[in-house]
């Protein structure tokens, strides 16, 4: 079993859950920058942005 987000509860489960780790700090920073740009009236890209993720293998996989 593999989950997504790699939050702290993944380690408390038995067996410890393998997870896809997403860069939450970078995700939040980029979202805030886009919102501020929209509020300023700047042109913002209409498409999404792909951020690099990694897999944290634990006992569940």
C-alpha cells in the first residue's frame, strides 16, 4: 500500500506506510505567489505546474 502526501501519521501506522512525498513548502510558496500576482493584475499562466515528487519506501510496500 502506498499513500500520497507523506504526513506524520504514515509513520504511526503499522506497518509504516510507504508514501509519495510532495514538496509542501514549495507548493505553498508557488500558490501564494500566483494569488498575489493575480491580485496585482499580472498575467498568470493558465496551465498547471509540475513539481518534483519522491517515493518514501517503508514497510507497507
